[in-house]
């Protein structure tokens, strides 16, 4: 069994055209950068390349050693402190009003009931259907709210 399997080519039909454009732009940028670098460094001699390599290795090694030594020897450095996470006060509340706390008086219930009967009569007649649809389109949750209020009132009476 091989350690690394050969990657299969992806099906070009399934590739997103936007990702194709992004990939083509990236390849264009990469090729342009490579050509610019070759153009700038084509006159370097072997000795210049070796000196640049030595300079790069020495500078990165020096910086790495500095980081390691400063991490070990500094005592006044910034210490990482662990602070507890504070739970917000209202995380357990949903923000919805308490349905049981809503009080509906008998006069309000009668008014709602009359409005519901009126809306039902509008829905049944052909000429009133236009007005019924208009009210429902302007107030989409109105009939559901009326039904909920009636249920709350009925529960209150049963208690």
C-alpha cells in the first residue's frame, strides 16, 4: 500500500465557474510574480546567491534564537491571565411575553368575537372576499392572533 495515493483529477463539469475564474486569476498573479522575480535576479552570480542564502539563514536563525531566549529569561513579560466568562443576565429568557400574564377582559373578548364573525362573513361572500383578502395581506398574522387570544380567554374561563 502506498503512503500517498495519486490524486484523481476532478471532473471539470462539476467545478464551479466562479472558482475557475478565481483559480485562473491566482495562476495569472503567480506567473506574473515568478516572471518579475526571474527578471530581477537573472544577473545574480553564484557567489551572490550563496551570500543571500547565508544572510537569510543567519537572520532567521538569530531571530528564532532571540525568541526562544527571551521566552525563557524574561520574567516581567506579559503573562496570560485566565478570567472567568461572565454569563449575561438574560440568557435563559426568550424575550417572548408570558402568555399566562396576558389578561383579556370580557368586553375585549366580545369585541374580538364580533370582529371574527365579521371577517368570516366577508370571507363567505364574493364581494366581501376582496376586502377580506386585502385585510389579510396588510395584516398577515391578524387571524392567527385573534384565534390565540380566543384560546387564552377560553383557558382563563375554564380555570
